C-alpha cells in the first residue's frame, strides 16, 4: 500500500522519537551503573554486582549499535526499518529490565513498575497492536520471574537488610502484586494508545488541512500570475502609445492635452512598477526549487554600486560601500540576490532625506555572508517593525511622506532570502534610520 504524505509526516516523527529514545537510554545506562555503585558502596546492600553490570554493559552495547545505524536509516528514509528498530529497542529494554529485576530482588524490588514506563513509551511510538504485543511480553517475563522464583525454578537473589522476610515465598503477596502489575500494565497500554491514536488522527487532519491551504494558495498565486502578466502587457502597450502622442508625432497638442498625457504616462508607469512587483512576489511564491550557482560577490556588489551610486548623487545623498576583502564566492541565484539588495537600497534611498547616508556593508562570518543596508532615513515605528516585511504593508510615516508605493519591496527581499535558507533582521528607530541585515549561507 502506497504511503500518503500524512503517513510520511508521522513516520518522520517516529524517527525523531526513536532518536530521542536512544539518547534517553544513555541516561538509563548511567542511572543503573550509579545506582548499583551507590547501594553497594554507601548503603552496604549486597547485590549481584557483576550480573547487574553485565546487563548494563549489554544495554550500552546495543544502544551504541542503534545510535550508529539510526542516521543511516533516517538519511535513506527507511521508515519500515525504523519501525522495526523501535519494536526491537523496547523488546530488548524489557528483557534487560527483567534481568535487572531478577538479579536485584525479583518481586521484592519495587522497580518492576518501570515496565509500565516502557509500555507508555511503546504506546507513544508504536501502534496499538504492537504496544499490546510488547505489554503481553512484559507480563510473561514478569510472571516467569516471580512464579519461577516462588516455585524454585529460578534462584532468588534476596536483598538482605531491605525486607525482614523473603516476600517471593508469600503466595498471597505474589498473586496480589502480579494482579496489580498486570492490570496496571494493560490499562497503561490502553490509555496511552487511545490518546496517541487521537493525537495522530488530529495530526493527520491538520496536515491535510495545511495541504489544502497550500493548494488553494498555489491556485490563487497562479491566477494572480496570469492576470498580472496580461495587465503588464496591456499597460506596456498603453505606455508605449502615450509617448509618441505626447511628443506630437500624432499631431500638435495644446498645453492642457500635454498635461493630461503626462499625468496618464506617470500613472501608467507607476502601475507597471506595481504589476512588476506583484509578478515577482507571485513568481517567488510559486518557485519551489531554484538553480543555485556559485558567483562572485565582489562583481555583484560592483554592479549594484554602479546602479545605486548615480541615483544617490542625483538626489544629493551619500552612498557608501564597505566590503570585507575576504569575501569571494557564494552559492545562490545571482539575479535574485541582486534584486533583494536593490529593493532594500531603493527603499533606503527613497526614505532618506537629502545629505543623508546609505551604506552597504558586506561581511563574511563563516558560514554566513552578512549584507547590511544602513541608512539615516525616517526610520520605522517600533510597533510596526514586526509587520514591515508583510506583503503590501507600508509604515505610517512612509505613507505620510509618499502616498504612492507597492509595499512589496521588502517582502520580495524576504522571500528571496528565505529561498536561500537565510534570515533577515530589521532594526530601526524613527528619525534615526534603519539597519537591515541579510544573512545568507555561503554554501547551500
């Protein structure tokens, strides 16, 4: 039967839980070793030291083997093998626990209730059938110990000084303990698997709901992509027709006509900018995989400097570039990284007053490339910082300064950075400027 994406999610979760169980077992190894050492050295309770240490050593050996093989199974997504490994681990744990109980007092040792903890773990990790099979195995080996010791089939390793009499010979006590143990074990198995099944079913429902939302978002994005693409073509055609008319190639225009055409041309230009941004953010949403290649960071920064520098000088602003000489190559989509930087730099240029400064600082902090855009602009209100990279969102002071704007520049940059498995951090203070840091791993 073919597995579904929802089942794959649960199987991946099982792999995480099995790895957690392996880590937890190392604590058990240390705990048993420490307990045996403490009771013999500080409480002078004579126990079968070497058999107990031997069982603990066996526990450590097979846990080491599990720790060694688990990454191999995870990397190859061998989910069925991981499930078998989970069953085998708990089976061996129950067996080791049975030997530990047998060599340290049998039914007189209250630690036999640790069987229940293992069944609870099984109920979390495994199916109901697998859990009840393991619970039955635990019942069998427990009864084998207590009844075998009572009838003399197994030697009883008494704990002198703990109990005045040997409780393993008391039939009423053994029956009572066995009844409580068996009932508690099966109740724990039933309750744990019931809760676990409900949680798994809820997880499946949430996964399916998330998949449906993703499909709807994809359909919406594809629709927006088609519509904006058509709009772009029509707007470009309108913009192209306005220019020759405005220049008088279709006949002489009076002042009022020229003014109206200028306004129409400006509006169409703004719409083209908006549609291009909308196209880009939609394309980024639909891009699941992008071809990553190595490119020169120095050359990229030089191109950006050649583009932004003249614009800054024209607006009487200072544009500075500071590049760490250790910066060489990075892996990514060059055109997207360039677009992310240009979007942020153009925003900084737009919202920095005359004689202000915009600085592009590039630093290599292995394995990260950090690109900081620092300006002395109007800044962003503190309560609006968490929303500033949201699509179409513009800060209140930015809207007051310029009514026109797409609110997409920073969200596009964020999408590009996330595509490269990087992070974006924004620090700002109203009236004191903004610092935006793009951190992108040098190797993906």
